[in-house]
C-alpha cells in the first residue's frame, strides 16, 4: 500500500480530526483514510459532486412550478404550549 504524508495541517483541523477519530473509535490515521474515502465517494466518474449530480438530474430544467397555497392571515392565534409532561425530555 502507498503512504501519504500531509504537512502543515492546521492545528484546529488536527484537533477536530482527533476528536472525530476518538468519537468513532478509530486511530487518527484510519479517521483520515475514511474521511478521504467519503470525500472521493461524493464525486462520480464525471467528477461531479452530489450537488452537481442532483442539479443535473433534478434541476430547474427538470421540475415543475407548483402554486403555493395562500398563507393564513390569522395572527390572533395563541402560541403553542410546550409545558406539558410529554415535552419534558
């Protein structure tokens, strides 16, 4: 397997990576490998990101305009009450 050395890593980034590695029960090296795998998996063979792929497949040229229903002008409605025991978590 090939090795990769990355120099001049920002201290804040290093700290965040170490925290993620700890949270995921991985070594720092394994966390970085998984992060790189996931980042590359987000691009397809055309080099598109997931956002670019979704825009190409479902963008403004492929949708339809929906009419939004009118909003209620009932501004006198009381605010919801979240004081009940079902909200005590």
